[in-house]
């Protein structure tokens, strides 16, 4: 090893480690492209990325082992002692979002008596459907990328499945499997509240201190802006996570969830989060009435 290489290795080792968790899907990959591939100067920090499904990230966040992590807004509502929300990095469904699909046309009321495959009980998709139905419902937790198949086959590991609550790219591909849309949660939520549906966010651990929190949040926003400014390049990277998506559909999906809302929740986005928590608490799904805490800029 040369002296230059040794100096570089030592310099890297001396940097503050920020472990980042996010989903292996095109929009998160697009958002984190610049950080994951050294496209921006991260200063005194080095970032390590862990790609796992959102429900796993929700559960892992209870132990606080990741400094920066993607979370469902529903998951965050149970984690306010450990994390605060970054004002950038949001996934907002503006009149679109998670969908319930089934093998045959059904009404929303029919769902109350069916068994629905869900991507996790801490997902915002689950919370939104619980609010939509106005009651508890029978469900089976299924990995998000296996829900469409479960809805098509009618079973998952020997358990009956009547419908599926789909997230991520399944929102664009369910029709390829001859499934019928029962309800789009983003559309339902907008009709109920006039607001976009806040689905996911990036949360940062509170114990990092205000200086580190501010710097990491700024780097996250810089990464998002880089992707938006270098769309084709970031899309090339994100395509490796676009299950069943061609380039056009991947670009469409990314446009749905990485946009102006992602650069900043803004007043309307923050209002939407507050409304989601208030309704979740009123329905008895969220134990305490949560006031979201955002990183101060």
C-alpha cells in the first residue's frame, strides 16, 4: 500500500460513520444515488447503506441502531423518543398511493370481511387502510414484493388471501396480472382530507446532536437535488431495483415519489402528517397523539 493510499484509508477511518437504511426500490435508490456512489462531498462523514424492506426498517428503528433511516410515517409515530423527521426525503402520494387489489371486482365494504395481504402493520399503507375501513380487518403480513403473487394465487404459505395491499412499483404493475383495483389509498385520503397522503420519510437519531443532525440533513437534501438535476444518471442506478419495471415505468414511478415534496415537506406536507397522526390516534391505532418533530433548518 502506498503512502497516499494509507493516508486515504486513515482519513476515511477518521470520518464519522452514518449508517443509512432504505428500501431496495427505485425511488429510494434514486434519492440516495449521490450518497451511495460518492457523487457529492460528504465532508467529515462517511455513509454506509443497508437496503432492506420498509417493515424491517420500521422494526429495526426501535433499537436505534441506524443513524439515518427510512421509516413509514406510521412507524415513526411509535419512535418519537429516538428519532426526528428530516424535512427532506418524504414520499408523498398526491391523489395516489398504496392500493388494494383483488382477483375480481369488489367494493370497499366487502374488504371488511376478507383476508388482506399487507406489507406490515407499521406501514402507513396499513394505517391508511385501517382508517378507510373504519375497523380492524383480517390480514396476513406478506413481504411487499410477494403480495401481488399472493393476491393472484389466493394464498400465502397455506393462508387464504382474498386481496392485497400493494406498495412500491406494484402500483404500476398489478394490471399485468389481471388484478382489479378496489381502492387507491392516496385518492381516498385526498377525498377525505384534501391533503396528500404522507407515506414515508427519513428519520435521524436525536442523540447525534443538533450540529450533526443539521449537517446530515443537508447532505441528504443535496443527494436528492443531485438526482433530480442528473435524472438519467440517477435513473440508470435506480433501474437495478426496479422489479418488473422498464425504464419508462421506473421513471414514472420515481416521478411519483421523488419530487418537490421530497425536497421539503412544506406546510401542506407537515399538515398532512399531523392529520394522519390525529386520525390514527382517534381510531385507536396510534396509542398517543403525536406531534411530529422535524429537524430545524
